[in-house]
């Protein structure tokens, strides 16, 4: 019998959803959440989802009492307070702000990568705005360069909100933007990512090719 008391609006290709799924696996909570598949883009919204999240974005998490949480950062914070193991988001002190800032850097990579994806996938080629696309790619390159130069030891120290967010961002670059060839400029990040990709939480949430 299912023990799921919450419903997660889900897509196997969404890296934001993947962050939630990885945290659920890492904290042993995956059976508490039922998945509701949501196929959507900004121009083809999911009507059922909009009832719960007016922004029409996933992930959104419906709790047992009917309350709905979004976005991924809020959901991670909530779920991290629902288990008895070590917190994956430090509750206080400078570690909290550093780890959340690294997670925000990873989310910024994702935001730029998803915008590029939508521009390339949804808009007619002759209408695509190349300087804007290049501006988004530059954000990704700059953020990756900072991770390579400043954050490898921190990422390797433990698999928490920062590491989960960076790992899901790199997984999304591989899925949608292999042309960026991010490993060429970031060999240490590539080695770290290779290692964390073997974790059960990462293997079980791999996006379909
Ligand atoms: O923008 C839309 O209308 C639909 N897009 C989404 O719901 C994307 C799916 S990634 N999710 C977000 O943009 C969530 C961002 C939010 N800040 C969060 O939750 O952290 C789908 C990418 C793909 O399939 O390629």
C-alpha cells in the first residue's frame, strides 16, 4: 500500500524537479511523495497545475492538508525539515549562507540554461535572438568558472543543498546543452560530477536521453 501523503508535480527532464527528487532519496523520503506527471512549456501550460501554482511551473508540492508549495528552493527547505537525519540545508551560521549562495549559483545556471532551451526549442529559428542567447550562455560560463576556481573542495565536502543543486545543473547541461562542452574548461568539476553521479539518488533520477 502506498504511504504517499504528498503529491509532486513532476517531469523527468526538469532539473528543478530533480533537485527535489534527489533530496527525497538522500533523506529516505521518496515513499512519502506521489508523482503527478506534468507536460508543460510557457506557451503550453498544464491546466491542472495552474489550479495549484498560478505561475504554471514545476516543481510544485501539494501537502496532505492541501497547501501547495513552490518553487524548488521552498520545497527543498520544507522537505529538509521533515526528516530526522543531518540537515542538507544548514539551519544557521555562515555555512547556511554560503551553501545557499552556491545553490543559488547553480540555480542561476539552470535559469539561463532553461531560457536558452525555450528560445531554441519553442521559437522559430529566424526569430531567435542570438546576442540574448549568447548573454545567457555567458552567465553559464562565468558561473561554471567560479565553481571550478573556488568551490570544488566545498562541493566535495558533503552532498547537501549546494552539491545537489550543482549536480542537477550539470546534468541538465549534459541533457540539453552538450554543445557547451563544459568539461573542457572545468576538469575538476567534471571529476567531482563523475563521482557524485554514481550516488543512488543521482542514478535513480537520471533524465531520459
Ligand atoms: O516556465 C514555464 O511556464 C514552465 N517551466 C517550468 O515549469 C520549468 C520546468 S524545467 N521549471 C521552472 O522554471 C522552475 C523554476 C523555479 N525557480 C524553481 O522551481 O526553482 C523544464 C526544462 C526542460 O524540460 O528542458
